[in-house]
């Protein structure tokens, strides 16, 4: 969603999606590359992040993860990108 379209009803929907998910710890303990221009950190246990992503996508199917560009989204934190 474009940031300006995230309204109170959408936020309430997200809150309902996450109310029954317990807090979890994560450890970003691995690195990887997407191509040669994007460096990322990944969680030791990606399962909880996949669950969160799946729930959001099921609730908002018009907005697939990464705009539907990838069949298998990898939970990660981007830490460097070469925009040349």
C-alpha cells in the first residue's frame, strides 16, 4: 500500500491480524546477497516472519510481498544496496 492510503481501518485490520501472535525473539545471524548489489541480514529462524508475511498477504491480497516479483520471499533486513 502507498503510505498515504494506510488509514485507521487498515491499521485496525493489521492489529487484529497480529493480536494472537506471541512475541518472539530473533537473531539476524546470517548474510546473503541478492545479485551483486544488495546485501542483507537474515534471521536464524525465518518461520515467524513468514507467518507475519502470509497473514498480511491473506488479508490484503492486492498487495503481495515485494509486489509479487518473487515466488519465495526471503525474510531479511537490507543493509546495503548499490544503486549504480
